[in-house]
């Protein structure tokens, strides 16, 4: 018998176009639930808190690919960078430079996405379009591969507002990809409530928590 999590994953996989990666956002959920997703074939998991990530990694099989999607403080890099295949949430030049220093010191290249600030919310997390353009004018800092952009749309039921956000990041993504920057290939947009819209706006990766695991317990 299929578990609820396995059924949700199956529905999502059936509906996602080929080539769009499904990132299972497992923050706040216990490892037993992650294992249900793993046993149903899911391999990419994302966490948003360094301690929680570091605690879960040794409890999960070693072929899991971990992404980090939360705000990352530079004093927490060692809890995150040894374990992840992608940091999706690089939201400042300061963080990018700290990641570079860690990558050089540890001789481990780090894949990142630049997080673009979208949406009307007061939370100012993310880089502006100008900051992203400036940053990509220069070669990436040593040891860092800038693999694309990540964004979170306004948290609203208003489809037009969400679509406006997605259009902005899509335009920037396409403009940058046309420059043939090394590694620059991924657009991570779309969560449980807006991923269908995101794939119409060129998402290559969707980050889905609630639609797989159910509501989070905070
Ligand atoms: C929590 C989170 C998600 C997943 O949100 P759901 O609505 O549960 O799908 C996606 N992206 C980021 C950056 C998150 O923090």
C-alpha cells in the first residue's frame, strides 16, 4: 500500500514536465517522513536551518542530495557546506565571499543560486536585480559556481501578483542565460501553492514542502 507521501510524490511527478526537478522541502518534518519520500524514489531534499540539516544528514542514506534554502549566516557555513549539493539562498555579496573562502580552504567547489528579492513583503531577503547584474559582471569568486537564480513570490492568493513576480525573475534569468555564463542554468521558483504557475514561467526546479509532507508543525 502506498503511503500518503508516496501518493503525493507520484501525483507531482506525473504532472511535472520532464526536466523540472522536484525538490522536497523537508524542514520541520521528522526523518521518518523523509524516509517515506526516499523510499518512494525522492532523492533531492531541502532544509532551511543549519542545525536541522546537520542533524538529518547522518540519519538519511548517503545518496540523498541536500539543498539549503534558508537564510545562511556566515558563522554557520561549516554546518551546511560539507553536506549540500546546492545552496539556493545566497542573498548577499558578503555571504558569497564567505562561501568562496570556505570553498578554497576546504578544496570543495560549492554550487549556489542567487536569491532574487521578489514580492511586496517587508522581508527584504534577497538581492535586487541591479545587485545580481553587478555581481555577474565579474567572474564568480573562486570555488563558487553560480548555477542560476532562486526566488519566492509574494505570499498571496492573487495570481496576478504572483505572476508579476515570476515574470520579473524569468526575464532576468533568460537575459543572463543568453550570456552563456558557465554553469548558469537553473531557475528555482514555485512552492506548493504556486508551482503550476512557476513552470509556465520557465522554472527548472520547484521547491515543494506542504504538498508532499502536509502541514509543518512549528
Ligand atoms: C518552506 C519553503 C518552501 C516550501 O514551501 P511549501 O509552501 O511548504 O511548499 C519553498 N521554498 C522556500 C525558500 C521555503 O523556505
